[in-house]
C-alpha cells in the first residue's frame, strides 16, 4: 500500500511538472474569494473558511448541488442505508447523485453495498475524478471503462486545467484527504472550463453550507428618463426605516453615477480584449427597473427554485415585450445577482452603509461578482451586444435571512441587447 501511495504522489508531482501553462490568471486566493463572493462557498461561524480542513462526501454533495442544481433531476431518489430521511444533507446527496455529463457518465455515486458514506472524507484523486466526470462533456462510458487508473483521470484534469502550473494547487498526495482550500480551487478551475453559474438554493430548506453573501445565477441570452443625480445627497441613518427608500429614490445614492461607473468597468475590459465599447441603452430602462423591483419584492433572484423567470413563471424576456417586434430578432441577455447582508444589531452595518452610499464601491462589487462567473462575464464581453442597462435596488426582505436578523438585501440586474435588425 505504501508503495502504491508513493507512486500516486509521484504521478501527481509529475503531472504538475509536465502540464502545459494554464490560462488561469487568478491567484489561488482570488479563486477562493470569487467562489465566496458568488455564494458558492461559505465559512464557519467564526468567519474562517477552514481551508486546511478535509471535506466530506456530504459537504461536497452540497457544493455540487449549488453549482449544478437546475440540471440535477432523475426518476427516483437514491435510497442509501446510511443516509436516513432526517440526515442534514439528504436532499443534496439525492440531487448530487443525478449529476451526469451529456454521455451519462455519473460524477458521484454510492457504493455497491448500498451506502453513500456521507461523513467519509474525499481524497484528492476522488475529487479529481468527480470534477472531470462532472465537467468533461465529451467523456463517454467507453472512455471510463478503458481508462487507466489514475493516470487517465489525472491527464484529463490537466487538459481541463484543473491541475497544472498556475492552477493554484500545491503538490498533492493522491490518497490524502482533500483540503477544503484545494477543493475550492479545483472547483473554480473546473468551472472555468465548463461553468454555467451557481445554481439557486434548495427552495425547501435553508442551505447549511452556503450563507449566500452574494449569489449569481446563470446568464441568459439568445439569441423614460435617465436616473436623476442626487442634488442634496445624505447618508441614510443606520437605524431608520427610510434608508432603503432614500437609496432607491436616489436621495442618498447617485444611481446615474453608479451606472456610468459600472459601464466604465465593462468597457475597460472590453477594450483590453479588443472589443467595441457598450453604449447605454435607455430603451432597456423600463425592463431593467421592472426586473430588479419584482425580484426585490420576491426576496431572491430565484423564483420557486427556477432561474430567469418572472414572478408568474413566464420567461424573463417577456419584460421586453414593449420593444416588439424588433427585439425578437435582436440578441439580448440578462445577468442577475443579489447580496444579503445580515446582522443581529438593529442598525445597518458599516459595510451595508458603504454599499448604499458609495457608488464606485457598489459598482465594483457587483461587477466583480459577475466578472468572476465565466458565464456572466461572457455576457458582458459578448461581441454581439452593443447596449447595456443596469439597475440596483435594496430592501429589508431576503429569503436567505433568518427571523430576527437585520437584513439589507441588494438586487442587481443588467440587460444587454445588440443592434436592432
């Protein structure tokens, strides 16, 4: 056994040494921070992420469900002998076991004896296999059957840039328990190659792993007056019920300045990539306002567990019906994000106050959330889009907060369109 484990360590080290240069430019900490800011991962009550702690199969099931949730459906839930109905992660384990690639290759399953091993720690090589199976779209059952263990899986992970130089991963022992920090980094790297955005929360139960400080949903795409600047800007009182009204009305927040700051951030990266600037789209203002305000009222950017739909279940794009018929043949898309800031105090926290009064800070915060999601980034950098509109609203109701907490709930919507045809 020692000889075999030493061989696996050598394979991992060799893989890291021979792998081609990764295109991933973010540091390890940047990747972990982006997942945290996007609501994919969260920490412990003391504020730490426990990056050096091992991760269990049940905890991994939670992460997989959050990322791939809308795609995880099956005919019947698995019935594992060691996962009773009252087990804290049962809904996530049931869903995660439906995770398969387009060719039906499963990512995480139970054991032949009918157990799942929810409290068993994941090893590094198991983690690699799970992420490759979940994200390698051309992997077939024949490939799996004829794969060389563990060499094939390691090579596939290198090809997908999960491992390799600049991956943010140290030299790993294959059989050692995977540390949370390494797992988070692997997940980010895998998401870079095949990411559709974190999935909405389980609508029936508050997520025990994710506290959702900031949540984003998969991008959507195909296919009247400007906001007034504040004339007498005031800082909202930390304990007044008028703080949210002052923000939304523009009394304490310059929405036009925020919008121009956000547009400037988008265009700076578009220029860096050789793309044309986006232009402000005043005709999207009505739709952008409606979307933001109805989701603020909903307390979440998911509607009954579904993404990019209206409160009545219709597709999000129906908010653009007033632009028919030209919008029907024009590329258009939507990015959504929300943030829930909570505290036990009756006063609004210092961070929430900064977000509600500093236009540049709020613009950078939401831009970073969208930029760190490859799908949303693709919308912002889409060469088929020439116009943009963005809105932010804030309220005191969020489905992600608990009773008795002081809640500040931010909702952001960006709508895009191309040239009318």
